[in-house]
C-alpha cells in the first residue's frame, strides 16, 4: 500500500484589518504631514473661534468639535504612552469628525464644505491604500513572503474585461426593413395627403 505524504504548509494567520489594529503611529504622523501640505489644512488647523472665524453659534450646533492641532496633540500623547488612540480607526474617526463638523455647519456651496469633501476623499483613499501595505508588512514579518500572502497566483492575474461591440455611428434599420428612396417618397406623399 502506497502512502502519500503531503508537505506541511504554513497556514496564513488572521491578522485582522488595519483599521482595527493598534495605532500605527508612524503612518498616522505621515498622513498628518501629507494633509498639512493641502490648501484646505489651514481651515481645520485650530479649534473654531466663533468670533475670529465668523462662525456664530458653532458650539451650539457642533457637539464634538475636532481639528488638526487636537489630533496632533493626541498623537503626541499616544507617543508618550497615552491611550487616546487605541486603534487606527479611532484616529480615522477624529479625521472624519472634522469633515462631518464642517459639512454640518456650512452650506453645501460654501468653500469650507468643499474643502471638507476633499479632505474626506484624501483620508478615505489613504486608508484604502495603507491597509493592504500594512497587511503585507505584517505577513512578511510573520514569515509569509509576498507570493504566499495572497493565496494562489491566479487571484493576482488581472482578467481582461470583454470588449464591447462597437456601435454604428448612426442608426440604421435592419436590411429587411429598408425601402428604396422612391418607395419612401411615395409613403411620405401618402401620409401628407391623408393625415391620420
């Protein structure tokens, strides 16, 4: 009797999602530096001052104020051993809070609202980009080289989209419905002579 012994393969560990993981302080600081180069950054740098910023009743409408200086302060506290940002998601929540506050207080056509939308897009894209990078690093540290990380190589191959059939530049009836120009003229003359 022949016994087949399969070689042992390492089972890929479950490392969870980037958002749920402990705060990645270096990446968080990197995002803050990126955002500081954005033109909209200045509007969200400091806590809102109702007089200076011409924002009457701001704190009556906004119950959870947030700004970039507060986030930077919380990152420094985390670096010193504080636990305010227990996860990347807590950090993201503060960034999104800035956006939500700006959108709640300002009209849709106000430039602060539009700056907040741009900020939101940047943050969302950053988290989408960094999540897979973080996962790849974690798996590599655990001894899973990049080729093994994504499972079979078939998953990595891009499947080309089927090509769409080219549309004719102008509508044309099917050949069996076509009539000669003299026949078309006769139909038109008949319709004009005998309206419905």
